[in-house]
C-alpha cells in the first residue's frame, strides 16, 4: 500500500442527483395516487351506477400490469483527480487473497516435498490435508478470476 499526499481529495455528497431521484419517485407516487383517487370517485353515490355499469361491461378497477421502477444516483461525487487516485489504490480483497495464496502455496509445496513420516502425521491426515489445500488453492484461483 502506498500513500499519495500530493493531491487534495475532493469528494462531496451528490445532493442534486439524490434530490432529482427523490422528485422522480414522488412524481410516480403522485400519479398512482391520482389513479386511485379517480377510481374512488367512481364509487361515490352520484356515480355508483356508472361504476357498476363499467365493471359489468368489462371495465377494470386496477391495471393488471405490474409496475416496476428503478431509480439510481451516485451518493458521492468526486473530481477526476480523486477518482484516478482511488482507482490506483490496491484492492484490499486482492491484497488479502495474495497473502492467503502465498501461505497456501507454501503449505502445498511443503506437503509435496515431504512424506507423512517427515511431517509427523498419519497417511490419512496427510491425504486429507493435501486435498483440503488443493481445494483451497482452486478456490483462491477462482476468486482471482472474479476480481
């Protein structure tokens, strides 16, 4: 890990983007509320007969289609210099995996160059440990491919 103190870090909340998303969500809710209000007006005594006639002629109270909305916005905004600085930092996940990979490879190397008697373990313990370390090594390799 290295530190770069020559650049100032410029990160601040993305308030405008979050407020924009909030407004969009409120607009969708207002539209749905208006649809519900329109249906409720059909149920008033004055137009109850019209409501029943509409239902009898195949009118639907609720749209059968499901509504799904996705809203997204960044929580923080950063200058390009700050983004570049963060992108150059070593991944903590990769650092953790490097450390564990080194240990697993060393244990495997020791097991492959020594016999169970030399290690002071039974043949069954040796085989089980060797298999475990090989499986762990394969999982570490899989994780490397995903990061």
